[in-house]
C-alpha cells in the first residue's frame, strides 16, 4: 500500500536524468519510473570550455509518469467505500509555441543595425521620396532585386508608395502574405526524407519532426538511415530513437521491418551540390523507396549565395519541402523572403535551439512578418 501511495505521488511530475548512452537512458528511466514512463524532452549536453573537446556529450532527459487511464478494480472499490473521488492528473505536454516565445524573450532577434536603418529612413522620408526611401530600406534589410521588381509590378504598388513610410511597410507586409498564400502546399507523405549539407542542422530538424509525430500527434513512426559515399553515423540518432521507443532501421538490411501504416523518416548523409554521381545515387535510392516527401534543411546563417546553392542541391535530390534552421542565431530574417517565396518548396517549419522535442515554429509566415517589420512599426 505504501508503494502505491508513493507511485501516485510521482504521477504527473517531471523527472530529469542525465545519461551517457541509450542503454543507460532506458535502464534508468525504466528502473526509476517504470515501463509506462513517457519522455517529454531530450537535450544533448556538451562539455563547457575545453571539456567539450575531451569528454563525450551527454543526454538530458525529462520524463514523466502519465496518469493511468483507469484505476484497478481493487482501488475503485476502496474509493467507493470511502466515498472519495480522486481528481485525475493531467499529463504535462510540451508546448512548442510557448517554448519558442520563451526563447524569443530571452534572446531577442531584432538587429540593432536594422532598427537604425528604419529610424534613419523615417527621418529622411518626405511625401516626395517615399518610394525611393521604401525601396532603399527593403534592399538594405535583404530583399533582392527580383523580389523588389515583383513588388513594384504588383497591382497595389501605386497605393503602397503613396502613403507614409509606416503605412507603406504595413502594405508590403500584406503583399508578402498574399505572395506566401500562393506557395504550393504539399502534404506530407508516409515516407519523409531529410536532406542537407553537413552542418545544416539536418538531424536536429529530423528529431524535432519525430518528436511532434510521437509526442504531440501521438502517432507511431520509424526512422531509417540511408548510406551514401559519405559515412552516415547513427550514434546520436540511435540514442534519441531508443529513448522514444522508435525503431531505427538501416537501409537494405531492415527493409522487411518497414510498417506501411507508420510514417517512415529517412536520414540522409550530409550532401554537397556538385557531387553529381553521389547525389544521383541517393535520388535513385529515394525513388526506389517511393519517398515522395523530401525536406531540404537550410542553415539560415548562410550567405545568400550559399542558400541558393543549398536550393540547387535540393533540386538535384527532388526536394519538396524546406526547413530553415538556426533561426535563433539569425538577426536579420528579411534575407529569407526571396528563398521562401521563390524557392519552389513548401515551408514545413522553422528550427531554432537544440531542444529536440520543441524549439520550432510551424507558422513561418507570421514569424518572418513580425521579425521583418516589428522594429519598423
């Protein structure tokens, strides 16, 4: 009876464990919380200073014991006899949007240089030079010549350039919303591949997608590692999958274990534009596996030329969707507009931070609108 009371006192609470391996994580969680424990967050912890070069990274795991769906008959009878009813405990869930707002408040994304550009433009703007001033501001904050040409040829340009600078920026924001609505929205298929250059944040974005699938949407999923000419180690991803209870399959070895009713996420090795033969081989393999959804991960910190190159890589591999990573480190987000609107890919989400079960936003449009024009308006 004492054990039952102690167990009840643990239900719904969050517990933090720091482990070194998948085996240790599973052993600790099951040993301390039982087989029904649920993982809420998985964060990779690296050493600080020089320690990070000589020590292996660890995993921080936040877990909980969910409230049971129904009490055992013996406990039900006891409650009936005592005439008492115990309130059901609600299992805490990760809220990505709240987590994102917290990150936003703590770090901020507004570039002081951008503020200065807008403030200077306001001081110099007159009824006679609104158009020139507006174009100057948009060019300085990252709008390329093609996007500006499209804006100037739009039906609403005459009204945009005829008001004050603040109203003009508001109108440009509405124009961007209209352009975003024209992007071809492709649904996710049952097989989703994540691809990108080394350092793009590909595997982190993959883990965030799996977390949403398993934690938020309560679906089952599987992961497969694809091999190419470039080695594709699975240490970190294997730990993550083991903790989540998600199967990690190897290409050409575990094909018979693929479940058609579960979404299969595929992790590709880091790829580079220009590796024609290797990329052709990977694309052929994706075609053989009937992978219809191919998500390109783009590091938003890259210069525009590198981002364009990343999109060319996506084109080589048949990309259908895009995720911009490292958003939390990007000060001037306006440079992403041309790639978002003209890249030909469906935006999936924005990735920021290292929390593998959160730190993402599924509303790229409103995020970019706020960060582009918030300081100006």
